[in-house]
């Protein structure tokens, strides 16, 4: 989602015939920041998204995209998963075509 925001930022800028310097002045940042935003090295901030939506009349596209980008991938996904497991009283595991390693015997290994 972050890559899509970066692409959309560049696409909208080019579509309107603006240079990176013009957008940098509009967002009150350096030209190098615009380059980093458009390559995905930096993330668009809420205030910057609001300015882009207002000036380009995108119908709150950037604000909505930021909302969904933040809901997406989290670098702490494993920690949140283990928190769910710690709170669980029962964990069910369904494997349609798999015999768990501890239950395998020489006969079940031969059938796989």
C-alpha cells in the first residue's frame, strides 16, 4: 500500500505538470523529501496528504490511502500473533493433507 501511495503521488504530480520543486514548496519540505516520498523511502504524513488532497482535488484519496496503509503490514505481526496465542485457551490446528511430525510412523511416511 505504501508503494501505491508513492506511485500515486508521483503520478498525480506529473499528470498536473508540476515539478518536484513546486510540490516541495506546497508541502513545505525539501525537494529531496519529495524524491524520497515518490520512491517509497519516506512515508507521506497526514498533513502532507491533506494538502495534496485539497490542492489536487482527489476526493481524500491520499488520506484514505494512508488509513489503509497503516492497517496493513506491521513489522510486529509476529508479536501480535503470539499475544493472541497466549490469551487463547484452546488452539485448533487443521491440516487436510499433512500428518504432524510427532504422529508420523514408518507406515505413514511410506504413504506420503
